[in-house]
C-alpha cells in the first residue's frame, strides 16, 4: 500500500547538501515528493511510495546524515498520488 511520510528534520541540516542528497536517495529508490529548507533552520520532506520503500528512504536519509540530524518528526498518512517525481522546493 502506498503511503506518505511528512517529515521535519531538525539539527544542523541546512548547508550540508541535505536537499540534494535526499533527492538523490529518493530518485534511486523511486520515491516521489519534495524537500525544502524552512526559515526556522529545519528541513521539510514529503515522500510517497510503497510503505516499505518510504521506510527504507527515511532510514537511508538518517544513516547518511546521522551527524547532522538532531530530531525527525514523522507523520504518516495515505499517499495522494499527486507527485510524478522528487523535487527540491523553494
């Protein structure tokens, strides 16, 4: 079943190539959605795919940026199917 994860990452997550790497991980796994920096220094991610794939995506992001992520607030809901690719939003 396709799921959506809406995530807010906090810590030292801006300025370390976070958005570009998250997009690369998403593209490798076939995850769609977006990533963007927030003014409050967090990074917001919306990711959709099969539930297991989204979980693998989130695990890969944390593994890659474990030194920089202080917290990840994840909310799950059904996928909407509105995305065709994974983009960097501004």
